[in-house]
């Protein structure tokens, strides 16, 4: 269990929850912001579960509320590059819990884990044009490093994606602010 005192903890991905994760990922409020193009199947979830347990460049977690251990979503670090000390973050909060601050709490916890526990120097992510989460990433001190023009076909048109990132130095500069909020 990973807990850095931000109100959520990160625990093991539970095999018995694969159907719940699939239902959340297939919900339009989440799927519209993911790279996936179609609905996930049981076979997709099984393959994902096997991959995350075999691939050392992936560390995925179930997000749990500290007060009652309720599962709130899934997050993790992928494309972990130990040589260059970087990784890509992934995060979604279940539709019923969106807008309650769990994304912010989770991202703070995940960044803390990546920088402090794994010793990473850079954590980055990609998000689509119009995703409200982009404001959260900026609020937490991430820098927008670039934009890929018309990089994904979504909702009948090409949309841009944004690359955001934080380095260890940026994270350290934000820690006081994180702890106050």
C-alpha cells in the first residue's frame, strides 16, 4: 500500500475487480479521454492484467479512499525507463467519484511515489484537447511541453494532444504547496 498523506492510497490491482475497471474505462466520461478506440472486452482486461504483472516497465494501482478503502479508480506509471529515470502517468477516477478532488489527491500521491520511491527524474503524460484534467495538471505544477496537432481521431474529427511533464526539481518546488492543500 502506498500512502503519502494526500487522502488516497494506492493498492494492488485486484483480479476480482477487472470487470469494474472495464466498466469504468468503457464509460463515455472516461473513454472519451483515453487512447483506446473501441470498447474494452473481457479478453482485453485479462491481457492487461497479465501484462501489468509481467512487465517491469509498468506499475499500476487501484486508487482507494483512505477513510474506507473504497476503490475510486486506477492509476499508474508506464513506460518506466530506469536508465533515463522517466515514466508516463496514467489515471482515471470512476465516473461516480469524478469532480470530488480524487484526481488531484491521486496525482499528488503518484508523483510522490514516482519521484521519492522510484527515484524518477521526469514524469510525463498525454491528454487530449478539451480535457478538463489539463487544468489540474497545470495547477499541480506540470509544464506543457508540447502539442501534437491532429494526432487522434475522436468523435468524427482529428484532435490535438498535449504533453505535460514534471521533473524532480519541479516536484520539490511544489511540495510545500501540495502539503498545504
